C-alpha cells in the first residue's frame, strides 16, 4: 500500500484491523476465549494462597514486588524534586522510598505488623538500607579501581550482580533480624 492510501485511510485501516506504527504490528492477536480466561483465573486462584503464605519463596516474590514499587516511588519523587537539584531529589527519593519499602515489608512481605512496630521497622530496616547502600557503593568503587577498562555491558552486568547480592543479603537480614 502506498503513502497516499495510508494517508487517506489511516494506519489502522490501511492494513485491515491491525494497528501499525512505524511498520511494527502492535496487535496482540484475537481476544482470548472465555474458557481460556476461566482457566487462567483458575490457575491464579490456586497460586494466590501460596503467594500470601509465609514460605520463603512467597516472601521473596513479595520482597521483589515491594522493591520494584518503592523504586517506582523513588523515580517519581526524584523527577518531582529535581527542580531543587539532583542531590536533594536523590536524598528525598531515597528516604521516602525506603520508608515506603520498610512499611510494605512489615505489613505485606513478612506479615509482621503485629510483631514489629512502625518505628522499629523504620529504624532497623533503614539501617539495613544504609548498610546496603554503603556496601554497593564500595563494591562499585572497587569495580572502578580494579577493572577501570571494563566495557559498558560488563559494567551493567556487574551493577546488576552487585545490586542483586545486596538485595538478597537485605532480604535475609530483614527476614532473620528485623521481621
């Protein structure tokens, strides 16, 4: 189909019902059947009680979800506060997202709201977050010192590995010491 036809009919109609953007088909296929949806929701209904439990793997999944949501809160607050400068935005985002994460870990991840008070969770969880920040900063500084010519992809992989290790240690410390 030529550009005149696309201009006349629009991208959607030029190729039938498929939505095209820059030559990329954005459709996800036909709508799922009601039977498929019923099966999917049935499986989800079996998994949800397990994910709500106090098994280590269920807690780890919730820990990762809370971490992801608190990172989103950090980014949003950082963008909102960036007019005050990146240092102020970073500090504000770090403090607020840590408080949010600690409270969500207390209530959702470890189901410890009845055992651990808000202040204790903030004090101990915040201390662990600060220790994690120091460890990750030292590890990244060590990486720069011992492997200064590391390529961007290798640096990215190292950062992910360091952050995963610090996150795993923080999970174990929160689970074993705080909650």
